[in-house]
């Protein structure tokens, strides 16, 4: 994934095992449920992994 980031500047990677999102630019994990732009991606990955929508989380 690091090589892909270096070649394309695509800085986000989704870890399918735990649905974590890593930002290579920030060198940090991102809270996908707290960042509105990442919620749809996280939800789709959750549905593909578990076959159902993620539980609603209040902030």
C-alpha cells in the first residue's frame, strides 16, 4: 500500500480485517464514523464484510 501511495498520491487505505482507515499523509488512523466524507465508504465496506448495515452510532 505504501508503494501505491508513493506512486499515485492516494493517501487513504482501508483495512478490511478491522475496517480501519489509515492516512499515509497524516501517518494516523482516521475515525471513519466521525468524518462525514468517510462514512459512506466505511458503511459499504461494513455491508460487504458483514452482510448488513452497521449499527447506528450516536456522537
